[in-house]
C-alpha cells in the first residue's frame, strides 16, 4: 500500500482510465441534504473562494484506489472523481480524463458525450428532467447546472475575475488530496470497512438495474417514416418501455420484500437480500461449478446473447416462475411442513443442491418420499440416487437400507437416550410425528424447535431404579440410591423385562430445551399439570407440539404405558419406512 499527497494534475497524469466498480452505488452528488449544502455547491464554493485567495491550496478528503490491469479502480472517491470529470469538461480542460462505468452503459455514454463540447453545449444537454430514468445521469446533469450557476454568479460579480482557463489550472495544480493505493485482493474488504457496508451495492441490485436497462432499451424507428409520425412512435415506445420497466421494478421489489420477511429467511435458511432466488436460478443454469455467482458471470451467462433485451425478458420470466414456486411451497401447509423438515435435516451444501434441483430444475421429486430419507440423515446425492431407482450390487452397501437398519436398531434399543446417534434419529422421528399432526390440523409447523430441541423423559429417570454392574442400586442418572428412599413413586427397570426402560423411545417426547428445565425431575402428574396450566405457564412453547401433548393427556404413566407407547411408535415408524 502506498500513500502520497498529490495534485489533481498528478492524479490525471497517471494516464489510466478510472473505473467505477460494480460494488459501488451510483453518482448522487448534488442531492439535497436537508438544511446543509449539497456536496457540489460546497466543493465548488471552496474551489472558487480558494482560487481568489492568491492561489491558496485546497485539500480534499483522501482518495483510495486499486491500480491493476491498466486501470485505476475507485474504492473510495468515486463521487469526487466524477465531480472533477464533470467540472473539468465543463471548463473546457483538454487534460485526458477517462471515467468508466462498465455496468451502467447509459451513464458511461453520457460522460463520453460531453467530451470536447463547449460549456454552452454541455449545459444544453443538462436541462432538468424529473422523469430521467437513470439516477447517475440525473445527478450528472444536476451537478453541471449547479456548477454553471455558481461560476456565472461569482465570476459575473467580479469576485474572482478569473477566466475559466485559470480556474482549470488552479484545480489541476492547487487542489490536492492523499492518494492511497491498495492491493487488488483487499479492494472490496476496504470498501466495506470504509462505508460500514451501507453503500455496498449487492450483486442482486446490480442485476436488477441491468435487467431493467435491457428490457427498456430503445427500439429503432424506421427512418422512412414521416417526422411527425416517427416522433409519435418514439414517444409511444418510450411510454411502453417506462410502463414495462415500472412493472418489472415493482415485481422485483415485491420479491425483495417477501424474501426479507424474517419468517421466510428463517424457513429457507438465508440472510441474502433476495433470499435464494437469484443464486438458485444462476446455478441451475450454470453447469460450470468453477464459475461463482457474481454480477459479471450472471450477466454473461443469462443476459447476453444476439438479443440482450429478449434474454433479459426471458430471464425475468424464469425468475418469476421460480419465485412463484418458492412462494407456493411456503404457503401450502403440507408442502411447507414437509419441505421445512427436509431443509433442517440437510447440511448446508446438500440443502443448496436440493433446492436447486427441486425448485429450479423441476426434477420430479416426490417430496414425501424424499422426506423419509432426509429424516435418516442421508445425503442429498444418495437420496436422489434412490428416487431415480439406483441399484446396488451385492458387494455394495445400499446407503438407504443401511440407514433404515440403523433406525430400526435405534428405536428398539432400550437405552436409546444414552446413545448420541440413536438420540438424533429418535429426535427426527418425534419431530416428524409432531409435524404431521400440524398437517392434519392445517397448521404451519414452527421449525425453531429443531435448534432448541431436547428429548424429555416422560417418567423422570431419577425415579427409576436398577442395579448397575457392581450390583449397586442406582437411578436412571446412575446416581447411588438407598433402598430406604425407594417408595411407590419409583419404577423398577427390571419390571420392563428387557422390553423397554426409562431411556427407550416409549418414554421420550420432543420438547423445547427451555421447557425441559421447567419439568426438571417432576413426576408425570406434575409435568402434566405444568403442561396444561395456561395461567402460570403462558410461555410454555412445547404446548404447541401436538404429538407431545397427546402423551400428557394420558391418565397415568408407568411401565405398561411406556411399553405400549414404545410398541406403538415402533409400529408407526416401521410402517412409514416399510421395515419388516
């Protein structure tokens, strides 16, 4: 990194074009700021005043750039550099000054159009137009008008008596600033730090701007038409283009609003400004996994063809259908609940691959069938193989059948609670049982439970006794017990006769972690009282878990009830997975 105090002339003598990168927002100098002067007026008055004070030097805020590939990329200083470009061209400076706006073609064309024009010609191009389509151009023009007004007013009043050429020389030689050059790889990071991420233009915003620009491109008019008819036709075309642009912009903004609803972001596991829409669509169309999602790659893949306008419209049409699929899946109770369960079961990479396949590629995925295997924590690739009928040789393990065997072993294990793998498999099945009850009720399931999940012993494990390997008397927590403390409130693990225990699936329910602490070591009846006490325990979230609540609706809970519940759950799971 290098730091030097340089003049504007030094800045321009570098002989390289200045690039406004795609992560920057557009030019907005000249914008009113309440009671404060706009930035153009403030800097112009400073320039005019200092030039009248025996060429007193004027120091500007530093400019941070990245020099690479024969360009100067503007990291911090875009507004000042653009202002200097407009000012020097207006004043008739012949100093070479090239400013590039690669993602804003209309803006770049305007900037090129004022080169070597007289101040009168430039001013004539900058009449105020409240309906100006492009923000940059609106403020380019406003800047020129402010410059013209100040120069005419001050010079005409003989405050400076300077000619424009002398003013140019003052700007080039007496206006100075700190020039900071940083490595290319640090450009976006430094920009984000300097702007607090507030001014960073997201890829999605740039894509929106480019698509709106392309769909409203001017259509050429047949030159053989009579002038009056040609002008009328041009006006009609412009009117239609504005309507189309407005329609697309409103629709895009509606998508933006939908994806930024907190419940939608949580459901689809995304913090992105446009959720999963743009990136999902890009990767569904891009088979080259090395081409990451960014504006340039999106543009080159989806917005450039022999007819860019048609490509933009087709892309927007596809995005509209993809967005509808996201919304319809979210708004349908059965799909919402099954899809939400799948999304919390998959890891991040599998989730992305599933979403692209299910939403964007429209592959024929039976969501109910997919859910079965996601609940076994099988990878997306293996599930897709299963759904496509992939066969395995005798020497190969079928991952789905292997996962089913693990589940069968887990739900039959009498000490399930004490095995981490079995615990997770049981949690997933109990989640499903609660979720399916919500489908029957026509209610959207709250998947926050998965992050806050806990398996609760219905009959407290501290109230079940057995002999350990040393033949010591202990409870379900493996804490020592004295025979004298054992009363009718205790269960004997031996009474299960190796068909259940306090740690089997028959004595476990899914709860929110915070609610589990409320239960502590309470008896079944005490837990039941807490569960249904709406006054004292208003914020008991687990009350919404319908399968869980069905257990606490029982009159009593002991060895036989645990054994029956275990048998019932195992039967349901075996039927669901077609396990013999």
